[in-house]
């Protein structure tokens, strides 16, 4: 009887497969999530159903031609699908662009969510299919992941701001070396306090011209290098300022928010419509305190999470307003009078500034959409 049961079950399998093919042909396939583990040379997708069960996997290259093969493979997997890509945009940017241009739905999964999903699996190990399945499961578990979209002017601004940081750091390093050379040449001569401008370079060149020797020659070479770096820094500043000024007039109107800070905020935010509310934006930039309740005692502590570049930009605005903005000074004075420390009062000001920045960016976006219409 046991053998007959096995024979009957095996006999039914082809019929079940046929019924499944007919059902898929008539009704279509249910929604699938395709998780992708992106690398420099290859991408590994894994198809998962709504329960997170792995269905199929494949490995393709990273060119647009390879992405077309990937899309053809995915079309055969499911009629309705959602792509989940680990958020490593230096590796997955071309893939995201090709998929979005083809009308696909793509969400970005932070690496920490992928890692937690992989660690929570019943089996151990690490491979590209395992990581891709963890990406898909994280996308199934988290309904509000950021949706990928084509890059706009925000990315151009961010690239310019990030590129400017390299020559600025190089100029700072050279200024430190130049100060030691000048001290060695003449300890009694006081160099300019700010050595990042043309007037300071002229004074140093005039003083070094009165001296001889290898150290004086090296100092003159460093000054020439500083001039070139300063020209490049100014050109980059002009480039992102020309893009930021028409894009964010309300943001630039905030006291303490100059062109560099506004460009940093725009580039790091990459579209204020990605934040559902001012509170979500505060959580994103790290100014919203974290709840740490214990035994129903409601408490909050300083957040160390969030985008630290955005947090630093808000910090610069807060420090500037502390010096020259009456409303901010009044708020800080009132909080200190109530017993808050200096840094705690400054954190409260940053949380208020987060809301101000959010409203300004929403107003700028609405104005742009109105002009485009």
C-alpha cells in the first residue's frame, strides 16, 4: 500500500504541473519580489514569493545589455513584480537607471536591513544568492522603503559639493606645511591669519622673495599650489551656487543658510518629497530624539543616527543663528534659563531648524512645479 501511494503521487505530478501552467497562462503569476545583490562585475537576482520563499536565481553582468537579459528573465518569472536592490548606489546606479527607464518599480534596501534579514535566516552562510534573498525578504518586511528614481539636478549639486571637499582638504594640509616653513625661515615674522585668499598669498610671496635657500623656494612652490587650488575651489563654488540659487530661494532666505550649506542640504536630501512629513525629515537628519522608555516612563535621548552630513549642515545654521539671529538667541537664552545646558539648548534649536528647512524646501518644490506647469 505504501508503494502504491508513492506511485499514485508520482503519477499526479505531471498533471499538477500542467494545471499550474494553465493557471499561470489564464490568471497570470502572483506578485513577486526580486532581490538583487549588486557587485562591480555581476548582479545576482533572486525571485521570492510573498512568504519570502526563494523561487529562482540568476547571475548577470553589469552592462545595459546584461540588464536587458535580466529584464527578459524577470518577465518570465512574474507578470507583477517589484525590484529590491541593496542601497549601494555606486554599484547599482546603472541598474536602477535601466530598470526605471523600462517602467519597473524599484525600492532601495539599506544594507543593515539586508544584514539583519540574513542573520535571522534558519541557515548559515554567505553568498550572492543568500544576500539577494535577504534583500528580497527585507523588502517584504519593510513596506515604506525609499523608492528609486532617476537622478536630477540634486545629484549634480551633490557631486560638485563633494568634489569641492577634496581641494579644500588639500589646501588645509598645504597651509599647515607652509606655516612650518615660514616659521623656520623667520620666527619673528607673523604670517596672515587666514591663508586661503589672494591677499595672503601676495604677502607671503613678497616676504619669501627677501629670503634665499631651499626652504624659501619650497614655500614659494606651496604658495603657487595654493593659488591653483583656490581658483578651483572658487570655480566649484560658482558652479553649485548657480544651480542652487534658482532651485532654493526659500532655503537660502533662512538666516545662516548660505549657498554651500543650502547645496549640501539639497544634495543630501535628494528631493524633499521623499520625506512623508517634517517629523520623518527630522528622523532622517538625526535631529529627532530617540524614545528610550523603561517601565512606562517616557524618556528620550540624543539620536546618533540619521544622515550626519545633513545634521552637520543644520549645526552650522544653528551656530550662525546663535551669533546673529535674534529669535534663535532668545530661544537659547530661554532654554538655558529653564535649566538646559548649552549643547542641549542647541539641539532643541536644531530640531526647530529642521522643521524650518523642511517647510522652505516644500515651498521651493511647490514653486518649481508651479513654474513648470
